[in-house]
C-alpha cells in the first residue's frame, strides 16, 4: 500500500523527535567537557545561590525542631502526650504547600527571581524573631479551643513561614538554568540535590543538639531568645547573601502575558501531560522523597533495635545516608559512560530497592545498617540528580516557575503520607516488613516510569 505524504511527514517527524530526545539524554548526562563539582562551584552566581540554599534549608529543618522544643518547654503539661500539639504544627506547615505550592510557581514566573529569593528569606527571618513576644506575653496564656492563645499565634507564624517557603523553592530551581550553562546543569543539580536531601537529613539530626547548645549558652547570660535568634538569623543570612546574586534574568525569561492564576496552573498541568519526560521525572522525585520521609521516621525505631544504640542516636543513621548522597552525586557528575537519564534512574531505583531490603535484615547490626544507609544514599543520587536535571533542561524559562511549583506541591503532599503512616505501619507490621515494602515501592516505581518513558 503506498504511503501518503502526510504519513511520510509524520513518520519523519517521529524519527526526528526520537533522535532529538536520545541526543538530549546523551548531551545532558555525558558532556565530556563537564568539569564536575569544581567547575560549577567556580561559577560565582551559582556559589551565591548555593550558600543561600544551605542557610535557608537548614533553617527550615531546625525551625520544626525549634517549635517542638517550644511546645515541650512552654505548653505541654507533665505526663501529657505531645502528639496533639505536634499534629497541629505539621498541619499548619503542610496546608500552605497544598494550597499555595502551585500558585506560588505562577507568580515566580511573573516576578524577578532574585527579589523572590531575597524577600522570602527576610520575611521568614522577621516572622521567626517575633515568636518570643508571643511565648512570654502573659496576656496570651488564656485558653481558646483548649489551647493557649500564644500557641495559636505560633501556628499562624508557622503557616506564614511555610507560605514564604513555597515561593523560595520554585524561584531557586528556576534560577539554576539561568546562571548555569547547559553542559554544567548535571553538576549544578548534583550540588543542589545533594544539598537539599542532605539538609532534609542533617537538619533534623543536628537540630536538637544545636538548639540545646544555644539554649544552655543563653542561660549563662540570662538570654532566653537564643534559639529563635539562631533560626531567624539563618534565614536573614540567606537573604543577605542572595542580595549579591546576579541571575542574568531577562524579560524574555519571564511570563509577560497576564492571565488568571488558575489558567496558568492549568497550563502547567497541560505541559506535564504532553511532556512525558518531565512528567516521569516528577513521578520519580515524588517516590524518592516519599521514601526518604519514611526513612526519617523509621530511623528512630531502627536505632532503638540496634545493640549499643539509643533511639536518640538515630541521627548517625541519617548522617550516613547524607554521606552516601554526596558520594553518589560525585559519581553521577563525573561518570563518563554514555548513560541516559532514564537508565540512571532505573539503576538508582534498583539500588535503592536492594539497600532498603538490606536494611530489613540489618536491624540488629550497626555496621550493616550504616552500610545499607550509605548505599541507599548513593543510589538515591542516581535518581534525584538526573531527574531534577531533566525537568530543568526540558522546561522553557517562562514555564519553570509553574512546573517547579507543581513539583513542590506534589512532593509536599506526598511527604505528608509517609510522615503520618510510617510509624503506624511499623507498629502494626514491624520494621523489617515496612523496609521491605519500601524496597518494593522503589523498584516498582522506577520500573514503571522507565517502561513508560521508553515507550
């Protein structure tokens, strides 16, 4: 049967698209002129952004630890469970991510990225520094709906801090492709993803010791605001550092057409629907962060089961995962084998699955538990770094805010489920079974997205 001109043109277009996507993968992963970490860290603009990220994200994690310490020291009664207090704090911290995550991305596309980065940090600094005024205000100790008024004001501050965070995250991710050349995107995202995942782990691990140290120091000088000052100043330092950032942003990199925000969100969803590479990368990141959220909860119980460890020493397990992430980031950045993002992600999912299943049989050995968490971190980098790079490289500049807003929205919603369910699942099924289930989730998720991407 003769082939029509239209069919010939369509076949040619499909072949061209397939070849283009294959070349993109090779170009993004294995540009042999890539100088790795040192090359991208010589980029002054990226270095400024990275320092801002470190202080901002570290403050984010220690902030939650601070609020729990405030509840324990000022509101919780003797013998009372802290769970009902913490649950309200987590709700106040999560609601903005659900309500405003996508909306914030819409405005990031319209506004100056630098202004968003600076203002979101300075606003959070001011909010945190107001906390002592509510704690020590005797007029706010009266009860409202079975909680002190001061606690309701702290919930409001937490809500506003989380809202500002929703603007910082997509602005930061949208800035990276503006200040880094395409050939250095993989290395830049290696640093970015390693820092993001490292702060998720390290911040929670060191938050309590640092706050306790600052609190003890404050008592010696009769200064009761040291802990709030530490977190607030961390945000402030991030804001002041980012003032010197040169984003190289031009008008063409912004969305100049004014639309209703809902229309912009729909446009972002439509883009994800038609671009399978970006959509699959987003799914992989959601699965990855869900697993790490569950690990943050299960690490406490894991430390308790290991001979010679206390539950309070769970930070060692999380820190070893951070070491693995750094090692994996170095491997991904400097690897010279031509490997597509899809293949790297699949091997990363497989490695994570093996490490999680290994953890399920390492609950009574410190050496093997640490080894498995390091391996987990290494292979997590194989997923997180190339997937984040794919999203940045594939998304047009005027769409990045919307796409990253949707990404952060999806990740934050996904994080809430493991944080809420991991502890309950461990109680009913046991630690080994839960780690085994997480291992199956990692390989099934990676395999499905890899098959869909290949098709």
